[in-house]
C-alpha cells in the first residue's frame, strides 16, 4: 500500500485542489492530511471532498511542519503503508512527479525530489531565497558530510522499513531542520537514496511561513546532530 502525507496550515485554497488532483492521478493512494486546526478551515474543506482513503488528522494548535509530517508518517505506518511520500500543500511540488517518487523506491530506501540535481530548477523564487537555500544546502553538506544535493526538499518518499529504523519519536527539530535531521538519520542507517529531479514552483496562493526562528534552528541544528553523535 502507498500513502502520501501532506502537512497543512491555512491552505484552504490549495489543499482540497491538491488532494483531488492527486487522487485523480493515483486513485488507490491513501492520503493523510495533518492540519493544525487552521483558522481558514482547511481541514473541513478537505473532509468535505469525501474521497475514499483520504484521512484528516487535526491537531489542536499550530505545532510546526516537522512534527506534523512526523505524525503523518507514524499514522501511515500504522495504516500499513509500505511506501510513504510527503509533499507540501501549496503546489510547489507537482503531483505529476509523485509516481516517479514511488518508482524510485523500487530500488532505494529513500527518494528525494531534488531541485538541484543536474542543475537548478526553481520557478518564481526571489534570487535572495534561492541563494539562502543553496547556501543552507552547502552548509549542511559540509557540516554533516551528506552527499545529497537537495537536503531541504520536503518532496520525499520513504520505505516503511527505513522509517521504523529511524526512531521518529525522538526527532526534535521542526522547520527545514526536520528534513535535514531525517536525512542524517537515514544516512547513518546506511539508507540508499535517490535524487529524483523535480521542478519547484513558488506558491501562488496563501501566505509563506518562513520565519527567523525557522532559520535560526537550521543554523544550529547541524552542530547539535554532530555533537550528539560524538556523545
Ligand atoms: N500542520 C502544519 N503544517 C504546516 C505548518 N507550517 C507549515 N505547514 C505546511 O507545510 C508545508 C510547507 O510549508 P510552506 O509554508 O509551504 O513552506 P515553504 O515552502 O518553505 O515556504 P512558502 O511556500 O514560501 O510558504 C505547507 O503545506 C504548509 O501548509 C504547521 O505549523 N503545521
Ligand atoms: Mg511552500
């Protein structure tokens, strides 16, 4: 069984459309939307689609991207999914790439939808944002010794066996750091990883959740991961 986890916060303009599009493309896919009680009614809008195998987990308040994805992954495992993908709700990750992500899991433990493999593919990003992302990726590769060109892409697919080895309960980072920590844990468990080329498109609807706190977490977290390994 294959599943998809989508974290949402105030995505009522995007999430129902995305879920419908993905279901048209892959009718048998189980979709788990993890919403933090969005004031704009995202959860209700997805539930109203009343599509088969679409589940909405509503958490009481806004607790961040990382823990939302983690809760979704745990839920997907409980439901018996073998291959589990994650994507953003805002159409930055194109549904048509999803089958390629699952295909890559046939011979890998982890598939990363990569903006930077074989050249840079991002649309409508301010150059400052692109530079920040490229720098952040270089930074974590150097400090953590990761080989992946796109360490902060949230478009991914994991094999269940890998997730069960990764001890998700103890993951503490929450923003982009969550993505880096997941990669680090996978690398330490000798996971085989595929970078699947994707085109990343900046969101059209809804507001950005990029914040100073998220950036600061990303600056310190790679050091924390290295230090805890030493201890
Ligand atoms: N459940 C939950 N989802 C979140 C939270 N923060 C962000 N998300 C969702 O996580 C996904 C990624 O967040 P984005 O805001 O798109 O992050 P980004 O792509 O780096 O930045 P922008 O697209 O510029 O806003 C989206 O589907 C968001 O709705 C949160 O606190 N809780
Ligand atoms: Mg986005």
